[in-house]
């Protein structure tokens, strides 16, 4: 069977800036990305994406004669897996409160795919608990639930490596350590949530961790880091200082002191020493956040909401981010004071003003950063970033003569 993850149109727009560079199903929440969760549940099969044209060369469709299309914003459950595996006829579908969850389509009908459930033989799911990413702040606010679900999925029937001597711990039954992990003279408190330590990771001396917490392969915690859950460190991330309810995507660095809380940090991000973000307004008011779909600041329903920082963004030492700040792809922020609460993609500057981080200079920086991790920024990646550069031009107000 061919399983294709489609980007629900409204969700994709609400999940920007993180979906500029990836399909919705490639978002990480918990330990795994959404597509990885489905693949572990569904097992053998061919997997692909139905996504934006400019992303399709990197995230291929892999279409077959018979396909099951899955809503990329939905996390799997045993009930949903059973229902999806029961789809056998063309246009058989599963819905939830008027939303398409999955549909079986023969190849000839893919070109006419729509999210309108009235076009299919849709049956309402029996699942009552749907974990879905609707907005970018859902990535951190729903991370605790996702960590626990992924922890059970990944560790079922397996035995953890022993906790090394010299460490202190609570509730070891909910601590799982993969092979190659190094943990030295640290505190692991799983009484507040599960702790997952991935392959070839390192927790340096003096770290304090309260679950739920997930640390993906090759990630590292610097000495004396203070981690409050629910927090996830993506593959190859290096993190230090104080962190509270943050999801870091792969290859990102926050290696020094400073506080980051109630935040999502994309791939290839570097945060200078003593970077801090506010996650609570002085007035305790509900936080508003920039929304790319409506192109205005919208209420989040959250009292605690910090920083949304997209892929390849950077910030210099002592950078301060205000409550509810959105930073676009490839932005480079530096200088004293608080930058705007919405920093467009490929911005260069800070509180005193911005100019455009032109693509040729951006590529040079990105290539150097990737090379340090023995990864090449290839032509496919460059073309994606070029497309985002063009899409985001309308937000770089200084290019349009606006103040």
C-alpha cells in the first residue's frame, strides 16, 4: 500500500513559518515527527507526501496504483490505524467533525483530490481523542501528551540501558536510555513525566531534567543545564542554560546560558550566548501571535507563549525576544533592544531596523553551518529557500517602501 500524507490547507497556513520548509507531516511533536509516528504504527508500505510544488522534489509523492491519503496534521492512534487499514475501496474515507482524516484513492482520482468529505464515502471515526497540530504553538503546548504517546510506542517490549552510576533519579520505570548515551553526575526526575534519552546522546555534568523530556539521537546537553518539561531536543541539537517546554528541531544550538520557554525552535538555528525570550506578559494578558494566513496578530488562548523561530534563523549574543515573537526562515537578528514581534524571513538587523539578508550571502552562511555537521546544502535545498525568499518578500516592508 502507498500512504501519502497531505497538507490540510488551513493547518499548513496556520503552522507557518515551520511549514515553509517541510510538509505538515514532517513536523516534530513529542519524540518523533508525525510521519515517523504513522510509519511505526502502519509498518511496511510505501510513504510519500502531497505537498507544495516547491517542496515536492525533496519530499516526494511516491504515488501507487492504490493509495491511502492521510491528513498530515493528525497523530495516529490504534483506533485510527485500524480504521485506515480497513479502507479498501476507491473513495472510502474517514472523517472527524467535518474534517477529512484519510481517504482511499486509486491513482486515476488523485488529480481531483479535495478535502471536501462530501466527495467521498466518509464514515465518522470512532476515535474520540484526536491529537492534531492546528497552530504553530500547538507544537509546544501539546508536546507533553505527544512525548508520552511516543515513549510508549518506542519502548514497548524493550529494555532500557541501565542508568549510569553517579546520577540521581526518580521513577526509573519511566526513564529509557538507548545505546551509546552518556550521562554524568546529573539528576533525572521522571515523576513528572517520562524521560527518553536517544542513541549516542550526551548529558554533561550537573544537568537537572524534569520530565516529560525527549532527547533524540546525537543531541547534547551542556553542563548545568536546567530543563523543565515538556521539552524535546531534536537530532544533533546542543542545548544549555534554562529551558522550559520547548521543542527544538534538528541541528540547532542553544549552547549557553539564557532562558527559552514555551517555544518552538526550527532546524539549523543558532542562538547566541545569553539569548532570552519572555513567555509571559507583564499584564498576564492572553498572548497574541503573528498568523501568516490572516496576516495579522491573533489571540492564542495562551497565557504562556514565547518564541517561534523558523529554520536557519540566527540571533547574536544577549538577544532579547518579547512574548509571542515569530521569526521567519533565514533571519539574522542582533543588537540591543527587543526586535519586532514579527520578524520576516531573510531579515538582517534588530530593534534599530532591518535590511534584507540577500540570498547569496545567506547561502554562504548556511553552507558553512551545514558543513560543520558534514552535511551539504544542495541545490534542492537552495531552490526551496529561494522560493521562500520570494514568497516572503511581501512581509519585508522596507523593500516595499513602508515603515
